[in-house]
């Protein structure tokens, strides 16, 4: 995935913790794209490609987790950051780590469902959910990037995240409402796993919105 520049971090005194946090945030948001790609492969019946993309997602999430721990270690060393900025960094890193966790859990559900016949409507709705989640993550990425250069645009970007998150919720509820219709086509175990799958996607979008709310708070300080 391409390397991004987060000016809000770069305006602060350069430290290893900031560098690690920037990388962690990028990789956390990248997991969303990988989930969407895996979902697309599954909807196209390409199990081998889906498996590879899920494995790539797992590796990326492990990196996110490792980087989170590295950031925490650096901050406990008394890195050259003001106390407020240390707290800001911790909040962002924790939120993005949780986002990646939800995405990883969704991918695990897909992994368990690879040999299960999923109704076409479920596949289409999940594809729509993950594609919308990608839009949500991209809007969040843009909002973070605008923190220092244009706080007003960062706030507008955060509002966009919230709007897109509502779209994910709408698809999620529509999919849940259709469970009764397909109850006889899927066994109860597969239905439970699929329910978990869309729940984790919905939780990932919630975390994007939660992070966007925090971006608004940071933007007011700029």
C-alpha cells in the first residue's frame, strides 16, 4: 500500500513514536481495502484468490498490532512529545488498532464460510457493505491528513465519515431483515457466522465514525 504523509504528525517534533504511529494508522486503514478485495473474490467464486487476500489481511493486521505495541513502548520512554500530544497519539493508535481488529474478525468469518453456499443477496449486500466501508476509511484517512494543513477540511472530512457510516448501517439492517427469507437455505451454524461477519463490518464502520469524532476534537486545537 502507498505510503501516506500525515502533516499533523510531521508538525510535531520528529520522534520514533510519531513515525511508528503514522505507519500503524496507514496499515490499519489498509486492512479495510484488503477485506473488500477478499469479499469481491468470494463473490466471484475465486476461493484461492480470496484465501490469499485474507492471509494478506491477517499479516497486515499483525503489523498493526506490532506497531501499536512499539508506539506504546516508545511513549513510555518519555519520547520528546508534549503530554497532550502523547494522549492524542495514544487515542488515535488505539482506535485504529480496534478498527483493524474488527476487520480481521470479519475476514476470519469469511475464512470459515469459504466452502458454504451464500445466497446471492447476502453476497451482494456484503460486497456493498465492504465497498462503503472502504469509502469510510478513505474519508477518515483524508480527514487525518488535513489535521494540520486545513483543520476546517479535517472537520468536513470527519462529517463525511459519519455520513458514510450511516450508509453501512442501512445495508447492515437491510441484510439482517432478510435472514428469515434465507433461513432454510443456510444451516444455523453458517447463519450465525454470517451474522457475525456483517456485525464486525458494522462495528468497523462505527470505529471509523468514533475516530472521526476524535479528529474533530483535535482539529479544534489547531
